[in-house]
C-alpha cells in the first residue's frame, strides 16, 4: 500500500430511499426481497462514493445493518428479541431496552455474505468489513442462559470467528472488530477482552483490526466525554495489552480528541488507523487539518505504520457532510504524502 492509505471507521449515512436518515436505529423504507435488493444497491453506491472521494480501503458503509451490534445479532439463534429488558449500557452511560439470550448461541447462516460478495465484485480496491467485538456485544444484550458474561462473550467470539473466516473467503482484506466497550471496562480488556478477540480472529490470514472508540457524535457520548477531563488516558491501561496482542491494527480517535498523542507509542509494533476526521461535528476539516493530525502522529509512530481514517462511524451524519469529510480525508492524506514522503 502507498504511504498514508485512507479508510473509514466503517459506517456511512444511508440514502433516504433505503432508511430513515440521521438516526442510530433507522427504520427501513421497505421489506422482504425489495429490502434485500435495496441494501445491495446502497452497498454499491457507498463503495462508489468512497472511490470517488479517493478512499483507498473501502467498506460496505454498513448499509445492510440497522445498528452495528444488532445487525449481527439478528442472524443469531438463541436470542429472544421479544424478551426485552432495560439495561444500563457502557457502565450506565445510557439505558436501552435490549433482547435476552435464552439458549445456546448459533449462527443462522451467513451474516454479511450477500453484501461482502457484492462489494468484492464491485471494486478493485481493498475492502474492510466491520463486526461488533465480543465485549461490546455482551454489553448490549441480557443473559438468561449462560449465567456468566465472559462465557457468553466467548460464545459470541466463536460465532464472529465463523463469519470472519467466511468474509475472508469472500475476498475481504481487512476485518475490524468494533470495541467501544474497551474504553469503559479497561481491566476486562487485559483480563479477557483481548483473548476473546483472539478467538474471533483465530485462523485468519487477512489483516485484523480493533476499533476502540469514544463513540458516535451523539449527545450521551459527548456528555460523557465532557466528564473525562483534559487528557483522556484510558488508553494507557489498554494499549500495552493491545500491543502484545495478535491483532494487526488498532483504530484510534485522534482529531479533536483529548487522547495525548504520545500514548500511541504504547502501541509499538502495530499499524495504527488514526482518526483524522471528527464525526461529532458538522464542520468540514481542511486538508491541512488532516495533515496536521498525520504530522503529530508521525512524531510517535513510524509513518509506514499509519493508516488514515475517521474517528468513528458516520452513520448518523448528513450525507452531504459525510461526503465532504471523506474528500477532506483523502485530500489531507495526499497533502501529507507530498509533504512527508
Ligand atoms: Zn467508533
């Protein structure tokens, strides 16, 4: 790959003809076969949008999932979606009505097979697919079967592994696990969180990544960030454990973030997807803004190890703003390539 290859955290806004816009749980605009076809059309459109913007490693834009966790859970047997209980999520940052695990977990077939094959057939570029991480999944679902949340996490990790292996066989180049919960349950990360990811990546030869993050730019997350103080040092606990892990890449929020950039040095030996686009504001970054994040990261991470990305997913954003931000990302990486090659 060229220096400063670009990608996104994963999700993009959905078009108005597919789903409600600017929502984290958008309702689909159709159902059945029409919905299945529309999801593939939206996947192709998302890839074209990224190609036109100049993004090197493209994603399906998560156009086929209503939500980044439940898009996976919908395909799992052993979950009673009618049995909803209220649960505090991310250590009570928000309350949500979540479904309950009531039996042994099993995949009901492929999760992202259709869109992965469609994406592979539709682009020459490298493709990244995202899956929710085991710790984040069990933080978003109630348990009435396993009686032990870590045991349940490993049960999910085995299902994730089956889908990840199938995605690799579909021709996916990068598989990324989204673990916002890694920023909340810091001790669990080294106790069992990374081991669960190792189960999820077992046998993979493609590039593997974990996205740890401070969340979408929604109010509950922005309010929480305001309580974290001037320097976000959560990563000081988790980066050394991630550096010792078998994962290839770590995706970290860097633009407008209070993560002290020198903490990236704790990820020695890993490739780092640095977030150079803030998804919590509608202000469009300039190419200089993006290049400035790259320049700061280069002081602590060898430049060959940097992949340039967004801070987090763009699902709830306005389409035109997300598009402008993708272009800024590519322009900033191009500027940095010219300046620092
Ligand atoms: Zn994120």
